[in-house]
């Protein structure tokens, strides 16, 4: 994918004295007192902001926070706590500009935070008039919020259409590079892990990946549906019987390509869904009518781990069992450790996946951890993200 990198513009001296508008993702969690409880996203935005300041730009930054009603920002919707924290991290004053659409006072070497962009009427619908006003504020627009890359809004898409220059910030560029490496030009074998409670929520992802991957490992409730499609008993486990034909079609599609959907040969079951429930290992063919499947079994875990360690590229979305409960975490832990030990390039995304990565301490062993959530899932579905499309089009026009 061809796009303009903001870091290249900085290195080329094209940013000095320019007004730079950065769309960041500063949507951080806050408590009832309006205090930031976790600032990872603010810290992640610093390289782009510092690059702009170091290059001599006048810097404007905005983000959404929560889901405010357009035109009716409430005190809890304000980015004021973010401005304070950003100033602490940058060791610079970071004023918060309200009602900024019609003009912003900022000089080279300064940074100003623009109040919650979702408070602007027309933001969500990508109103062209609003987008043009935003674009008029800057010489260079920088998209550095992958978590919003799947949304065509005024501050993510419209402004990129009309700004003199539209570039990808370092965070967004890293996501594009990692996704391209994993899906567009993967080193083979390409193994994908797709897990979750329902096939229906991941059906388009499964279909899309079935055309690309050499092995499609399914887990959680999705694996139960595939086990049922393969003629295996699943007891009272979570599954979607109405999607058995879809599961069989994916299995056949993979088989026709010489690829596979590995079906568990053993599972961990319990009679009830609870952390203190007694866990039992069953062969997949021996699941009882009153069993709940809550994890893959140890033999399956070892087989999958061997497959992952022989992979060239790994895409991971979702834990393969109820890893939050100790009796049912072995499968996800084994998968996580196999990915950490594999020489493959790995990319992982999704909230539960990130929680598993943190639990097992393998953050520095995964090739790339995507923070995009919905954007990451849409990429796996094979969709062209609006942010990617507009940045590529603007680069072609440059």
C-alpha cells in the first residue's frame, strides 16, 4: 500500500513552520471523578506529537472521548484531563481549545489540544462543510488513530480529502505495515487463530481467511460449532447449530485448497460454568450430554503449538478457552507461549487477545500487537478501511 509517512515529511524538512493537525486516539478510560485510570493511548500518541514539535511545526491534536451527543458536550465528555496529562508527559503547556472549528491560535513549537471532536455537529456523518473547515486549519493532516481507521468521519476521512497534504502518523503506519506483512505478503505457512463465543460474529472473518491461510485454528464457542459440524458431540456447550452448513462450507473450502481447520481431538469440560468447577479432560468423541466444553484439551494444545512453531506468519484473534478461569486456561496459555517461541511473524488484536497477552507476559514476543479493535477485525474481514483508502488516494494525487 502506498501512502505518505509523516516521519518522512519530518526528515525531509517539509514540516517546519507548518500547521499540523493530528487525529490521535486519546479515548482513555476515566473514573467517576473524571480522572484518567489508564494512559496507554496518550503515551502511544507521543511519538507523532514529538516528531511534529521537533520538526518545528505548530501542532493541533484532537481525539474523540466516549460517545457524546453532537453539539451538546457535557463536562464528562471533555478532553481537559487528557490535556493535563499530555502536558505532563510532553513537559509543555497543552491548552485545551473549545469551539475550535473556525480557527485555532497556535505557533511553531506549540501544541494545542482541540476539544472532543465528536462534539462537532456533522462529525459522525462526515459532513463535507465541517471537514472543509477542519482542513482549512492545517497545512498537513496526520491520521495516527488506527482505532478509528474503519470509520469515515469528518476528523478521520473528510479532513484527509481536503487538507493540502494527508499523511499517516507512526502508529497508523506501523499498523499498515504489520497488516500488509501478515496478510498481503505473508511468509508461509500462514496460520490464523480465530476464537470467540459465536461463529456469527466472526463469520465474515472466517470466510475471508479461508481463502488465504494454510491453517485456520478455531477456538471457544466457534470451535464447538465446528466440532458439531464434524459430527462430534458437544454436550450443552455454547454453539450455533443453525450455522453448521457455514462451518462445513469453510472446512470444505480449506480442504479443497490443501489447507485445514484443525478440529480438537480432546477438550476440557465441566458440569457448570464457574472458576471452582471441577475440570475433566475428555476425548472429543466422548463429551457427555451434560458437559460444557470450556477449553481445548492438552493433546490438542500441543498439536496446535507445534503447528504454530512451524508457521511463517501467525494472525491471532481470540483466546481458545475461558482463560480467565484457572482450570480452563491451559489451551490459551499453551497457544500464547507457542506464539512467543515461534520464529514466525505474529500479529495479534482484539480486547480478549490483548488481555491474554498481558496475562502471560509475552508482549515483547509478539511481532505486532494491534490496538485497533474493530478496525483490526474489519481488516481480517477483508474490508478496505476508509483511512487506508483515502490516504492511498491522496498519496497517488501527490
